[in-house]
C-alpha cells in the first residue's frame, strides 16, 4: 500500500511517551492550536501601534491588518509544526503544486459564478446597481487571501491531515468538515442549518480537493476565489458577513433557495453545486489511489518481508 507523502510518520526510534506527547495526531493538533492562539494575541497587540488596526485607519491598512491577523499566526505555527516536530519536507507546497493555486482560484470564481447565476435565473439574486462604497481591500485581502490561508492551514493542513493518518480519509473528512462548518456558527445570522450547509458543501469539497491533489495551494485558491467573487463581484454576504462589493444586491425568495441573510452559501443551489464538485473530486481521488484507510487496517494489511534462509 502506497501512502500519500503528506502523511506524517513519527521517527522509528521514538519511545512510546514521545509518540504520545509530541508525535501523535492529538498532540500535534494541540501544539498547533496553542501556537496559533498565542501568536494571534501577540500580533493583535502589534497591529494598532503600526497603523494597521483601529477606527481611524484607511480601508487599505485595515485590509492588510485583517489579512495578517488571519494568515500570519497560522503560517508561523504550521512552519514550527512541520520544521521542528514533524521534520519533513513541505510536499503540500512543493513546486509541482504551484500551478494548483491559480488554477483553483479560477475554479472558485467559476463555481461562485454558477451559484449566483443560478440564483439570478430563479429570481433569488437581484442586482441593484454599482456600489460606490466598495471595500475591496477588506474583501480581497481579509475575507479572501487571509481567510483562505489561515482557515486552510487549520482545517486541511493540520486537522484533516492529522486525523487522516490515524483514522483514514473518511473519518478525517467528517471531523474536519463538522469543525469547519461549526467554526462559522458564531458569524452573523448563523444557525445550525447554515453551519451544516458550510460543513456539507465547503468542508467536504475542500477536504476532497486536498485528497485529490495533496496540495494546500489548491484549497487556498478555491477558497479565496469563492469568497472574493461572492462579496466583491456580486455583493453577496460571505458566511453572514455583509461587505460592500462592486455591485449592490439583495437576495430574494425563501431562505432555503436564496440563503437569506447568511448569504448564498446557505442556499440549496450552493449545496447542490458543491456536492457535484465533491463527487467529481472523490472519483478523481479514488482513481489516483489517494484515499487512506484507518491506521489499524493498514497495519493488518501489512505483510513483513520474508527473510532469506
């Protein structure tokens, strides 16, 4: 059985207590979480003195600050985890995967275009005209680039990858998707239904994209393209957060169709579109042999080599 090279294996000479305290999936998830929280607190105290946070800063400065606070702590924590604990090459960011970021950025743009275009055909998306108060730095840098980098490192780079090595792809997909969905439960206008929608469409789709490509750049590209297009191009709320884009718009009709105040991500149209993409990604991942079974099944399937007599 050939395992993906993004899966981590502890050193062969590691003792049992070292495996549990430093190298286990839970230990590495915990270490990453502690480092990310600590670095986020530290960085938040540094942004205001340098003019990247506060009430009186420009929209560009605020956008840069939002990008930094969302992305930098996760980047640094991930670097520490991979470099000093796992001690492995960053294959999920290797040169063969570099083209995946821009490619799937376009894919995210196209997918959101299909969703909003369908809503427009159904009369659920109503453009009102140009929005003169467009906050492009906040959308592109904060909700787009910053959110894509930080959330993908957390959800797919650490949580999914650690769960997959221990429990297999299926359980990792379930756990990371539920986490991703309910991580948005504190957003404005969020409900249990909207959290489930995020889990089923975005959590599953992005998880399967990672399985099919083994590239975090692909996940970041799709995530950023989806968010930026949704709010900047179409003026639709992103996960309940209403931001001024290039077009002023409103969502009409029943919430199950339009997504209501939470935005198009809570729409049945987005759920169907993303589920179809997820199905395609699953078939690709299976064809490429990138689905991972739980560790105990891998151990049971392993046959040690026969020594020569």
